[in-house]
C-alpha cells in the first residue's frame, strides 16, 4: 500500500470513532451557589435565614444576593431552594447557572481537523442558518462520485466533455457526470468530489467532516477530464450557461438552475467566450465564484478568475496570510482558506475515494485556491438561504464589506479574509425580516417562511442517507493506536509523497 493510500486508510478508519469520545459533559449549574432576590436589602446581621451551612457571599445589584452552601451537592441545593421559596422576604430564588458561548455543535469526528471553519467564523454563522435545500450550487469540475457525505444532496447534473478520450466514458456529452478519473498523478484527482465536500458535506451525522452549507443541493457538472483534470473553453462555456438554466444546443434543459456556480479551475489568458457565458449567467441571478489560480502571479491574466462578473478568490494559509502559491493582484475580491503546498496536512480536508480491491470512501488534505473558492461558494449559498432575493452584485458586496481586512496585503488580497458570521449577519439585515428568521426559515417579502431541511438530526446520529451511523464505543488502547497510526501516516505522506501540485498552467487544470 502506498504511503498516500495508507494515510487515506488511516483517516477513513479514524472517522468511525464516535464523536466527542471521552469528553465530559459541561456542567449546567454552579455547585452550591444560589441567587436570591429579597424584598429589602439585608444586613449581614439581619439575614432572615439562620443556617450555619449557608454563607452570604455578596450582595448584587437590585436586592439580589449570592449564597454559598458548605455542602455543594445537588440535594443540599434543592433543599435550600425549597426553604427560601417559602419565606415572605424572598421574591425569587434559583440556582446559579453556567452560560457558554453558543457555537453550533458539530459532532463530525474530523471537524477538529477542519481548521478553516473556525478561521472563517462558521460556527457563529451556523447559529443563524444551516443553509436551505432551495439553494442549488453548481460545481463545474471533474464530475462527482456518490460519496455517502454527499449522496442525499446531489442532483442529476451533466457531463459536458465533448472529447471522448478526455471523458474516458466511451462517448462525448451525456447525462452522467461521474468522474472517470482517479487519485493517480496525471488523472482527475477526483477534484470535483473534494470541492463538493468542502462546500456541502453532510454535517452532524457522526461521520467524516462538516461542509460549509448543510442543506444546499449540489449540481455536479463535468467539464474537466481524466488527463491532468483539463477542460476546454467551449465545453466550460456551455456548462456555465446550462448551470444557470439557459438553453444549450443538443442538451436537455436544466430542471434545477443554480443560484451559485463554483469554478475551481483556471488557466492563463482571457476568453471572450467564457466572459459571454458568465455575463449571461449573471443576468439570471446566478453568483459565479472562481479560484484565482496557483501560480503566484497576477490573477488578472487568468480566466475565469480575471473575468468580469466573477468573485475571484485567493488562498490563505492556516494562519490567515496569503498562501505562497496563490495568485494575487487588484482583480482579487477576497481570500478563502487554502492551506500550504509544502505541508499536505495543512491543506483542506475533504471527501475522496480510494479505488482498489478494498475500495472505500475517505477524506484527505489538499491545498489550493480551488479549495478557497469552495468555502466562498458555500458561504454565498448561506447568504442566499437567508436572503433569497440577493442579486449577484449584492452578494459580492456583502462578502467584501464584511471580510476581515487584517488579511489585506501589498500584493493585492482584495478585501481580506472571508468572515462567514459577519456576512450572514449582513445578509439577514438586508433581507428585512424583523425579527430575524430561524435556522430553517428564509426571508421572502419581509416574511419568514419555513422549509424542511435536508440535514439529518436524529438522536444517536444518522448518515447522510438517513440510516443510523455506526457509533460503537472503542477502547482507549484502540483509540490511541489509531491516533498514532494517523500521525505516522501524515508524517510519512508529508516527507515522502510527491508534492501536491501548486500550479494550474492549463485551462481548467485545478490544483
């Protein structure tokens, strides 16, 4: 088994560990502390309750006092509360409680490896929305494989590769967007599957990772073939039009037009053909997001990122600084997390597939502006979920005006680093619903309308297909062994595996 596949196997095995394994529940009540509001401010010498086991800790504002019990057990606290509530001098009495930062709970076992999500303030954004199944995100890329983390969210899609050799599926264009490539060097790298997992992997299912948007529909469109994940402008232009719901000769109409179109690919040179397709898509209301490119060059010289009407996304490392490979310049709108090319484990963890006799689904790290763009597309989907009426330019302006300006740079990093929480808050304000809508509501004509989410929320955890997720407890020895296996696999991959490509020199070659 190669070192790279060994690492994938270690990650996929570890992903079966139950979430939160070994973590103690957080306490809700402060032991032995009781808060009491009295009808009159007491003096310590005139405290109405004569109990040696109770100490008057301190008076608070407005006639409230804090009492501390010597016996801090729940039973002793309950007995004291009962006695206090019978006293005429007492307005109310209650135990003092802990309050915690309200970050959305995520039980996916690899969530701790997804450093990009807290960097973007996504846990705070998820307090307002988890996305909507009414929002469709088109991933125009190498195609898709039905990974369990995505299966419930995938729409039918289409294969726009006209060259049978590049398609490697026996024909040209067809209705099957399955990625016919592999993880082998020079193939597709299953790039579309990786990008799709970043923006939309099923969350809170006790499996794998969490996507940015937990409910959006994913429309896989195949334009990049099995040879270096390359594609032609003519195929890409038709795919962009079709994704937006526009007619394409010789192809059935798209029954589920996209609200967001993700283009995680690029190459040198402009393209009037792609520009016309992007203009047409924008007129339908579709938001077009593109990766800036990985050549450490001016993004204005690349397409589609350098074209008009595109949200061009550069990449940061895990510290929020411009990644060494990322394109830059005045054409960049903002940055998203991409990781470092010299440290594979600092890349973005997402979905993949390991072929072979023991074929299995898994997860692995990849760096790049492709991954950065996927995060921005996921957040754009959250914005459209909370405010469906937002037009492409409004989405762009919200993303830019709420970005963290501390990540601006002299080379040209746009408005800075994507801030999901600030962007979602701005979209909620722009939507015009007061009070703001709930997690599973969207604001339409200043009224909150409820929808049925796709995310699975069943006690004990469910998979993306709705079947119970495996959560058998594992012993400490096995847990430690798996952690060691995982660390060794990562070190081996980082030191001996071929470096991850950091340049996209052919049109549509995503790296």
